[in-house]
């Protein structure tokens, strides 16, 4: 019988990571291939061909699962294209008014210049007609004006449009009529409706999310369809969503906004599964790539979710794993500010031309160049497939050091110190700023560059321990194989708890579950397999923002008590004992889940004590210089083995520099558990 394989492909800024899992034995085969920024689909297909070539005998692919950065990169680069916006008469300056918040506080009001809107004012058109917040029609929809607007966009050559009418979350009839008219008058237009994208109140966030969906729809659609056309017929092709689920390629082209954090979400899920199996339930994830580092929090085996996320300059109010991204990857460029101070990132050399040591025409030193100069990574990547030009890295860093009056080890160490603090600040953002004590967490590092600075992060943050999973450079691709099919649905229903109509709540939840069931039917899940998770957004009356809590059936009082608990945990207080401070319900949510079979982690057999494969001159401290350091090949390590720093632990897609005073032990799953020796 041929092997039955599921393949996960995660496209990053520098490398495309690939994992194939044998569904019967759980055996993993991993590899990497360079990403192709000019056409990411080429890197995807190269990775598939490469991993299949590594598998002996006949095999059959049962599914492809993909984490993509196409939408993410488009938004980070601000390349939204020429968009048109259609909204309710009298609300044409909705985007200009936006929110009153000013970056860095109101003291910055005199100096802050509002950035350009996602749609300039001359490409905003309004249409008559009005609904109230219950969905009741106050003024009928002006079809004649709608046709004029559609023709105007057609004549102007604006082919990507977002439609957001006031209170369309309560009733979509006016938006649906606008789409009908656009189909008749401007059939080539790509259209996103707010009632499809985000059926939730707050007009600005709903409009922005709809416009982001419209902006990425042409590129994501072309990319996904292009890959699907080159894959074997009949093999399911799924794309990772920001909410921690996957969706079929056929559906994701209609919901491209759901992929804006596709890659980082997969890494967080993979880390959650590995750490949970190893016995850790409070985890910080640190996914270091070539361009950036993504960090998140995992509590009780589940990454935390948010609907208050942004990608680049654009708020996207969809359910997404709460990931903070910082421009601190292996390709982050070291440069001098106008004041002559050393900076690292957020600009990146990426995959092309890449760091100086890649020898592809790079002209500026990067974090990777600093690592190779200090001996912390070998003079090659991917087990020798990508040789590195150490002398080019030395020359670039020496030139930078001359400007600062620093020798080569000092400037290289300075670059890494700044990069470590950039990562540490991102980790503090998801912990300390949210009322969590970073010292209570285990740090899980992965990605090609994620583990290179782990010892310094322990020094800065005081984490209890660090877990480095097997094949850390491919953990995000592995995470793609651990996730269920998920769809999220929301309906705004504002009511004080004391006035809540249980029948109305039940009807709203039932309607959302019907939508979820229909979508999962289309994905091939039987009704007996499908699961529906109810949650709601609650707040104290008078507050501006909400806290999400689970809803069990129709036990609304239990949901209110859960809100008190969650509010106290998040903000340090609650009004549980003050009934005069009423609780208000705002949004009802349903997540439809189509469960998949998750891979099982295989326990390894203990083995003999490892022997170094060689030594290398490595600098861990610029003041102490280089020292002869043993090198270990990670596949030779077995459960129960212990390595004392200083040491370098290398494998195909990643390297762990183990600083003096640190210890690494191998657990039964082959994870490295790294701790710092207690001070005498």
C-alpha cells in the first residue's frame, strides 16, 4: 500500500518550510527551500517536489495545507492598490474621521500627521437610503443613485470596491441590492460587502475590515487559484486562517481577509501542541524568521485570540490569534541613525538579495551576518546546501564598526544585543502589558532564527525555561497539520443583561449555527462531526470595549459570571458585587469546527551520551573574545542526554548557541529543555 501523506507548506520571507506526515505511522519528513518573493507559488511547488523526493517508495498525498504571507506582505508594504468605497449618504468622511486616538498619547496631537486613508476622499461615493440599528428601514434604498455610482467607478476604471452601509450588520438588504446593481453596471468589479466580511457594529472598523478584504482579494485569489491549478486533481487544498483554523482554497478566495496572519497562526498552534505534550500549559512562543519575529501567548494549550488586531497600518476586526510581530529576523539590517546610533531593523534584506554572507548582492550587514561572524552559526545553512561567505559578513560589519569606533566582535555583539531586546520587548507586549508575569511562562523558540538568541532572552526576561522543539525551523509547517477547519460568524445584539430576551438570543445563535453548518457541509463534514462553539462579547454598561466569554447553551447567567471573572483577570477589578453597575451584551459569536485527525507525537528511545562532532571558535561575550566550543549534531541526541554550555547544537534547519551557564536536556519527545544554572 502507498504511504498516505499530508503535507504542510509554510511560506516565509526567506525560506519555504515543508513537512510531510505519514498518516499511519506519524513519521515526519521535513525540508526547506528558498522562498521566491517574485512568485511565491514557485517556492511552494518547489517545496512539494523536494519533500516528495525525500520519501522512499510509493506515496499518496491526501491533503495540502498552506500558510501564506501574500495578504500579510501586501498590507505590511502598504500596496493596497486603487480602491473605491461606497457608503451611506451623509457618511462620506467616515474614513477621514476614523477614531480619535493619537499614537503616543494626546500630547502628540500637535505633531502627529494623520496618515493617508486607505481610500482617498475622491474615490468615496455615497448612496441614499437608511436603516436604523434594529434593521428597520427609515429611508428606502436609492437605486437610481446606486446605478450612477456603479457607472462612475466603471468609467473611472476603479475595479476593487468595498461597500459598507450604516447598520448593515442588522440587515443586509441595502448592501445586497448594491451588489446586484454593481454586477449589472460594473461586472468586472471585485466587491466586498461589510455584511459578508464583518456583521458587527462600529462603522469605522467594519468599513476598514471590508476594504482590507477587497484590497487583498485579487492578489490572494490569483495566488491560491494558481497553486490549486498545478496540484493533483481531487486532493484537498486548505489555507491557514488567522483564527487558528483552515479553509478550503475554493472558499478562501471569497474570504481573503481571514488569511492576514496565516503563517504566524500556524506557528503558535504547532508550539501549543508540542509544549502541551511536554507538560507546559503557560507558554510564550517566539517564531524567528528571516524578516521578522512573531510572538504570542498560549494558555492551557490554546493560543489567545483577539478581534482588535492590525496588520501594518490597517485595523482588521476579525478573530485572529493574538500575535505581535517585530522586525527582528535574521535578515534585519543593522544601520546608523542620523544621530550616529546603532539600529537593527525593521527593514530587512529578506531572501533576495539577503544578508551579506549569502553572496547575492546584499550591501548592508544583518543579524545573520553578526551570528556567522561570531561563530554562533556554521558557515553554511540547511546542512551545507547554502554556503555562507563569512569574509563578506566580516567586511560589512567592520565597516559599520569603524563608524562606531568598535572592533568586529563588539559591533557584531551589539547588533545581536539590540535584536534580542527588540524580541524581548515584543514578548513583554503580550505579557506584562496584559497583566501576565513573564517569569511564569516557558518560552518556546522556533523558526530558522528563533532559537539563536534564547539564552539572552532568558537573561532579559527571567523565563523559567526554554523549549526548542524538534525541527524548529519547520514548526510552523508542522502546525498547519494540527488544525481544524474553522469558520467564525458574528451578530451584533446590544442589550443589558437584565433586559435580555432569551428567545431572541437563542434565535440569533441558531441562525449563526445554521450558517456554520452550511459552510462545513460544503467542506465535506457530516453533521455528526460538526461542532459549534458559542461565545459572546460583554461589557459593563457605559464601557467602550468588550470582553469575550464562552456561552454554554443558553445559560446566560453563567456567561455573565464568566465575564466578571475575565474582567477581573484582565483589568484587575470587577463589579460582581455591585448590581447597580449593569452588564451589557454586545455581540454573539459562533465558531463552526470541522475536526481533523491530529498527528501524534512519537516518544523516542533513550540513547548513549553524545559526543561532539567537532569544535569551532565562538564568541559569546565580546569582552572575553572567542573560545573553542564543542559542536553537537542534534539528530545524535537522545532522551536523557544533557549538554552543558558553552556549546553549539546544530541541525538541518536551525542552530542553538548554548551560552556558558546554561544547560540543555532532551525530553522523551526529543525537545531541548534549556535552563539557566542558579547563581551561586
